[in-house]
């Protein structure tokens, strides 16, 4: 005990998942204090058993789906309620998503109480003209990670170049617009 605060390690035997109640007393010499209020401890060592799923248009069957997108997509889906969802990508050199394991994090979000999650357009690290394998993993509130991500769908970004915009007009004598290359 230091300054009225104490620390202790509790060993549960057997260490099975569940809710436990701990009562604390302090003993100095042969004198013991009264039992303090109950402290409830929840032991959760069980990781999620499934991967998050993806919502339309990324819904897949038994083999990875393929999609071409002309914009940075909104990636969303379902997971266990309140799970932390991590979405990963891997550049796909030969265009078949089952050949690589997604390992580049592109989105982190929290599923709501119904399990719905949404990255929004938070996948901006993806590059135009590149094919990616996309997968996801969920972690529960006790920090138990579910199965590692696997390629769930292939995404090819085919974003057309944007037309240049004029920020400040350039004027000659006589205030005529000058044409030039962007």
C-alpha cells in the first residue's frame, strides 16, 4: 500500500471466461480490515470467430468478387456489435485477389451497437490504376482479434483525370485571358 492505493494480481483458476466478484481486505500484522465493496471483473479471452462482412456492392459469394470503381469507394458492412473493424488492402499484381493477403491498413472504424460499420471515403491511400485485394478483421472490446483478413473482393480504381481548374486568371495588357497548358 502506497499513499492509500494498492495493486494486486489476481489469478483465476481455472481461467475461464465469465464475470467474477472480488472482495478485498487488508491485513497488517494480525489485524484485518472489513471487506471492501465488491469489485466485478469480467474475463473475456474469446476472440470473434468471424471476419466482418462487406455491404453492397461489395457483397461476395464463395470466391472474391471483382469491381471497377471510378471514385474512391465507400466501404461498409457488418461485424459483431461494438467491434473495432480494420480494413486492409494489398496491391494485386496479377489481378486475382486470392493470391495475396491484405496487410496495408486503409480504414479503422467502430461498429455500432447493431454491428454496422462504415469507413466512408476514408480509403484515400489507394492509388488510381491499381488493383487491390480488400479484406477486414474485427477486434472485440477485450482486445481479442478475430481471424486475419483474407481477400474478400478485388477493387480496381479507374479514376479519370480531373480537368484543371483556374485558380487565378492571368491577364495581358488589355485584360485578355491567356491560354496555356495546365
